[in-house]
C-alpha cells in the first residue's frame, strides 16, 4: 500500500477517493466526533476538512460562493432581504454583501464556535463580513429557524454540509416546505446538492420535493476542483420567472452592481442551467 503520510485522504464515497498534500497543519481537533482540521496545501492554500471531507479552501471557495449567491440575486433583480442557512465560515455572507442592494442579511449557524474558529483560522473567507451592519447572525438550528420565521425573504441560500449528521435535516421535504413558505412571492431558494455523478440520489430527492413546491424548479452546475467527481449541482426553486431573465438584463444588473468576480459572469450564469443528459435523467 502506498505511504500516504503527509496527505489528507478524503473517502466520502465508497469507491472513490482524493488526496491533498499537507504542507503544514494549522489545527487538528483530534477528537472522536467530527474531527476538524485546517492544513496548508501548495495549490489551494488553507483547507478545512470535517471528518476528512473537504468543506472549503482558500483557493477555490470563490466558485461555490459566487454561484450560490450571484446567480439568484442577479436573477431576482431586487433582492433586499437574504437568508443564509449554514455558512459559518462567512464566505457566503461576504459574497452576498457585495451587493449593495441587499439591505438585510440573516445568517443562521447552529454552532457559534464555527464562526469563531473560521475567523481565527480562515479569516480571508469572511474578510470582515461579520462586522457589516447589514448582517444579523443568529445562532440556532437552521431547521428550527426556518419553521418559525415569519419569512419574506427574496433569496434563501442553503449552504449546508452533505446530508449526514447535523446537516441531514436540511434535506428533508418538511424543511423545503418551510423554506418555500419563508420566501417572498418572487423569492428564490437555492441549495447545495452535491456532485450528481457520485451523489445522484441526493439531487433526485431534492428535485422531487421542489417539483411539488415550486412552479419553476431545476438545478444548475459549477465545477469546484476540490469537490471531487465532476460538476456540483445547486437546486433552484421559485414561483417567479427569474430563471428566464435575459442575458442583456443580467449584464446590466451585473455592471450596475460593480462586483469583481473570478468565476461568475452573466454568460456563465445562463450556461450553468444547461444540463448534460446524465444530470437531466436524475430529475423526477
């Protein structure tokens, strides 16, 4: 067997693994429950893993965060109230708050320790977002919050872990139903739905729920290098017509926002909804 000393090996899938070299370990919880580690990789910078599974990296987090925030916000066109469930590292909040049209952002994180940890070990991800007066940080269970909130959100972003352990409840039909109720009439819900090539059931389950709840439901994709297995899927649900916003309108909104991006463009936005057959066949 090959010596993997000095490598972080991810075994999320039964028959597939990836490895990232560790130049320096900055943090290792070394506990039996949800082992949290931050290490330095020469390509991706600081890497955060949970039980050996990559959660985010300094190097490629921008793809995930830009596509989960800019796509629904610019498609909506007038998103003033945004809700993030999860996202304790602050990367999604930072990206949402780049939109000056967003007047209020509620971020719900189950563990305050994740926020403090991320500020210390991954400060570039939030980059001051937690100090923005538009951000309201709520420390509670995301499912409980969604069930009890009065709603009225223009965009809801479910920045969750995979559907195991504490994150499992964020993938249930009941949770999606509560999220639908919490949206404004033209509101948009986007969800993290894993890598369809290796996690097809996850996408199918979410899309089956969305089909029952929303007039317009589908997914879009983006390729994040450290999420092994090909393009990642993001669920999309709305009762409005935002998905069909034309390219010229998206360009005008993007120019007006004056946001610098490394992945998102209006052209990428439109193309992300074009699905290859192997993903289309996962739709109910």
